[in-house]
C-alpha cells in the first residue's frame, strides 16, 4: 500500500488543550515532525503504522495508527510539577510562571491515603487546613479564612469540572465526593475574586478523570471500624466520543457512637469532539448519603471517653440524609488560532432531612447557572499579550423548614417529628463580570491585571403563619475586586513573583437576620486585600522544585456569626483581622535507575493570624490570635519505589489552636504518622493493584476538628472538640481490563 498523509492533533489528557512542539516520530522511515500551536501535525507513512510522541514534561506515548486522522492525548509527567498548566486560571499558565500561590494535588497523591475521604489530602497543601470531625463533617480553611465558621466550609469558591459547587450564599461541601473520580485538584490560596467571584479565602477547582480507552474495572476497600467500599468503573472511546462512568458505595460503622455512614454515588463524564475546533463535555453526578452525627464533646469526655457521642445527639439518634445531583454541559470552540470561547450551563439540586436534638431541619435547594469565558491572543507594543473576559451567574431557590423534635418522649433512642416551627423560601442570586489581561513584557518579565464586578442579592419569603414575618429583600452593594501580578525569571526556570488582590465574602441569609427575624440592612460584605511575594524554581534538571511565599491578608468589616441559641446565629461586622504567614513547598523526585525511584516532599507554613481591631459585646479582643487555626504545620513525606512496589511514609505535625476569641482555651499540638505499601502489575490486558496502609501509627489522641467559640447552654460545659480516629488500618484491591 502506498504511503499516506496522517493528520492528527495532540492535546493534554488533563486539560484537553492543544500541546505545541510535540515530537512525532515514525521509526520505520526515520521521519519526524513537530506539532504546531494548535497541536496539529502531518506525517507521511503507510497505514497501519506505529507513531511515537514525546515532549519534555509529558509521558512518552506510542500508538498504532489505523486511520488518516488521529487524536493523541498526552499525560503530563507526575514529577514535572512546575510545568503543569493551571487549568482554572483565566489565562492558563504553568505553576512556575503563575504570579499566585496555587497548590496542585493529583490523583497519584490522592491514592497515597485510604480511599474513603477526599479532603484529608488537602492538608498536604501548604496554607490549607482541614478539620475532619467525621466522614461527613469537614471544614476547610485557607490561610485562616473561614476558621471561625462553626461546622461547615465557607468563604471558599469551589468548582467541579467548571461547575460551581459552592452555594449562592457561600457554603461548600466536598466530603461527599469520591476520591477515585478525581484526576487533580487546583487550590488557589488567598483572595481570587477577580477570577471566581465571592471567595475571600481562595478557590478549589476539581477535575474528574477522563478515559480514552475501552476498559472496565472494579475495586474493593476495607478498613477499621468495619469501613468498606465497593466501586466499579467503565470507560469507552469510539471515534470522536468517549466517556467514563463511576459507581461507588461506601459504608462504615464509625469509631464513635452514633457515627454510622453510608454513601452511594454515580458519576459520568462524557466528551464529544464534534470538529477539530468544537468540543462538548457532559458531566452528571448523583449522590445519596445518610450519616449519623456524634457531634462534639466537652473537655472531660474528649480526654476520658472520646468514642462517646454527645448525649443529646445519641439520644435523638441525630443524622443527616440527603440526595444531591449535579449536571453540567460545556462547549469549547475555537473561532480562530487566536480567539476561543468556553461556555457552560449547570444545574445542581439537594434535598435534605436532618433530625437534631433542638429541631428537625427539612430543606430543598435547586440552582441554575451559566458561565462563559472568551480568550483572545494578541500583541501590545510588539509583545505577546492575552485577554480573557466573561461572566458567571447563578440563581438559587432554597426552601427550608424546621419541626419540633420530640425524641425525649420516646423510650428508645431516635427522633420524632412534631409540630412545624418555621417555613421559609429564599431566592439567592449573583452575577459576576470578570476580565484579565496578561502581557509578556520581555522574555523574562510578565505581568497580569484583572478585575471583577459582583452583584449579589437575597429575597426571603416567610411562609409560616405566626406573629413574626421575616419576609424581605436585600441587595448588597456592588463589589469591585481588582488584581495585579508580576513574574520575573531571575535565572533559568527560577521565578520571583509579587501580587496584590482583593477579595470578598457575603453574609449568609441566616447571618443577615436580627434576633427579631428581620433583615439587617446595615450588614456589610466582608472584604480583604492580599499582598504576596514569592519564589518558584527548578533545580538539578527539574529533579527538585521549591516554592516559598510570604503573604498578608488584611480583612475588613470582619463578619462574626454570634451564636444566640442552639440553632440561631446573628451576623455582625465586628472589626479587622490580619492573616500573615509564610508557606513553603519542596519536591524532589529522581529515577535512580530503571528499577528504583524516590520522591521526597515537604510542605508547611508558619502563621501569625490575629485580630487587628475586634470589640464584641463590650469585650476587646484586639491583638488576640484567631481561633481554629494551627500556629504552624509541617508535613514531610517520602516515597520509595522498586519495580512494581511502592512504600510511602507521611508525617504531619500541627501546632496548637486557640478555641475562642478570648484565647482562654487552646488545643494541644499533635503529630500523625501514616504509611502505605503498594504493588501493581498486569497480566496482558488485565491491570491490577494492591495496597495496605495504616493511619495515626503513634495512636495519638488529638482534636481532628474544633467548634470555635462553643457555648455551653443550661450550665453545660462548652463542646469544643471532635476527637480524631485512633490508629487504624485499610486495604484495597483493584483490577481493570482493557478491551
């Protein structure tokens, strides 16, 4: 057969973006070509034939080509951390070149823990701290922002495949996502409102795994406390259509009383390459969860009987049960080599039922939104420049009601629904307009500037027939959030950067209500400025990557959620706070020979978070430490691989934490040691892997989560503490067959 021209495109398997300058080699004819800026190539060869694809920073790949048109997806190398493109940035850049602090957690790092909890791995990112009270009780803080939240994560914007998973009023739940579906996590630290809107602490962008092969697999995990998980996955790829489906079920009896947990989930990710310039993506997720709640403990129980549940929560058999759905469809289109657009439409829904000792909460939430972003490549003063602009909007409908909990009238433990106490409908919406420009001033010096304009409003409709009408509307004043960043390559692959960025967070609907149930129109948006300088550099032929940054976040109109009853908080603007800190990351990786490889990693941070000016109810807390944040963290880890075996050791040390604004009570510093042994191999087309591990090898007694500013009602001691799990073990086996 005569030789033919093979036309193809090479894209990143992580981002789907074209990859330039990939070497395409045909060994039979000793012919090579390189991809252009659109990742496209043309090579003359006789079909079928084998082509080899290689580029520094990507895993080399070979494929037998059987058609005149082909699409190749290259996987970035795990060790090339500094060169990975940050996908969520308005104008994608590599980690090293981006004038911002972004931590990257990839699936290989997620797999070094048990497969039960996604967010536990976030602690490995410098400046990030995760309170882990239970599988369903997690609170994430970034640079101390959000630490004073009682139970949930707020002031952080999060996206899953570009779909906002933070509610319109700023609350976030990520602990119900299965780690097996996640390919990578990008954590932006510090205010990034110019890109993502409301999110004073930062942003978390998660991306699910793609499959470009026909395969099927199953996995089984078992751990202490009778924790077991079963999962199945299937992938297909046919011409321009590919997809991946995940099914998982997780059950656990829990270590503490009243802590049983069950979660079932479905996740599907589908891609259609309609043309070379037009690509569709569809993501669907459904989760059903029922988790009992042991709640927090006072100091005496925490020290002497940490396995106990709080008495009233055990007596009421308190739990949360919800169904959550996420769906989004996105369209990527290149109008030309210089002009492109990415647009998405998304829908989320959640209905929940939560019996608590003080009442029973019944809630239903739906949200609908759109996001679109245009990118344009141009030049300015004969230097390369890039422009990005777009908008994001969301409308949320939220119905919430409470009932009496008559659990005390029952002989056995358990909740009993009584009379209705409240019924409210809330309409929440926001509109965010954003723009950013990047300019390569010289070969070594780059600058970026951006800004966003945000509009947020709430409407509350009180449908409960009583003497108090809480109905009302409130629109916050528009917020402009600018950002400026510069990056200078001081030496080859060693960059200095500096940035200044503005961020904000709006109060929740509950925080806007006065004790009388009326909307407090005097409440202001919490705002802050982040000033940051840092260094990012590669050493020893990219075997070593180091990052060091110093930052100061100055928060104004500090929003304080003052607890006035078991289930009632009142928001007040109480002053100012300064979040100052140092973060560092260092990763060394080397392949010693064809059998041995080693990776050493260390991350950590030192903090000085304090109230600049804070007076609440006549008490002056100015100068005090912010509660709920460790004074330091240090997390070194080591991984050694020999042939098909891998051994991983991870040490975590955290400083003490203040528990209230008065700094009258502190936790003790603690340290954890975790380990894992892995083995992977294949039998023809069958891939299989085994792993066993242990957490908390020291069997340390520690507070895994805290309730800041806890109040003891009725003369009871305040319940600050969620005890961490004692020493525990897990094992996993997985198999995958490629058709």
